[in-house]
C-alpha cells in the first residue's frame, strides 16, 4: 500500500514522463513516416548506384543497437560541433532509427500494390504524383498498417532507453520516484501499466485499419 501511495503522490512526475514519451514518439512518427516513404521511393525507383547506397545505409542503421546510436548522437556529435540537449538528441536518435525500418516496411508495401492499378492509372493519363496520392499511397498505408503498428510499439519501447542520456521520459520518471522513495516495485509497475496502455491504443488503431483493409480489398 505504501508503494501505491508513493505512486499516487508522484502522479505528476509520471504524467510528465508519459507526456515526454508521447511527444517523442509522435514527433518521431511525424518526421520518420514521410522520410520513410521517400526512402522507399528511392529504394524502388532510384538509379541503381543511389539505390544501392541508400539500401546499405538503411541496412547499417538497422544493424546498429538503438542505445549505441543514442550514445553517438548525444555524446559523439558535440565533437563535430553539434551539441543537442537530451530531448532533441533523443528525438533525432528515434527518428533516424525508426526511419530505417519504415523505409523497408514501405518498400515492401509498394511492391504489394497491384501493377494493374498503376497501369490503368497511366492509361487514363494520370500524372506520376497523382498516381502516388490517389492510388499507391492509400493502398500502401492500409497494407503496411499492421507492421507500422508493431514498429510504433517498438519505438515506444525504445524510448525507454533514452533515460541513459537523461531524457526525462516515463522510465526516467519511474526510476526517479523509485530512487527518491526507496520503493523499487510500485513505480516501475506503474510505468509498465502506462506503456501497456499506450501499446493497447496503438493496437486498437491497427485493428481498425485492418477492418478497413478487409472491407475494401477482402
């Protein structure tokens, strides 16, 4: 009961940490989704040398542990003259890391678009940009939604590692409360509950997109 009381009395700390986590994840998605789509276009339509170079960069980022990337951004970039505060370093790390995965996800979704749809659009004289807006991207969004949902949950989970570079997100808040009140279990259990709630919201969105996909494409 004492641990639960500590969590309740420290609710402002938890809410602040959860708000920081959500702002990091939402900011990351607002940046990484459009960049990931552009990356997928490069991976599918760019000239071979550029496509190879970009594919190798994506593969490299996907092979690097996220924690190591966060260290490089926060501690390494100042040696090159670029110093970021923890929150912005965390956002940059999440965005770069998530973009690499989303580029591959969108590339696979692009290849799943039926060629007949694109050929029909060309036959009707639609421009390339209009084909992307009206035909390709809506199908890509619906096809890739479940995998993107999994990636969003992974991003929420990865954000917890940013406490190592002193980003005051949810895990940082739980650790702060635990260290100051000497209650090791309840604060982290509360953080787990909040992470679970965020993930459940994402899962609900994915299920809704899946129903839309089944309704349109069977």
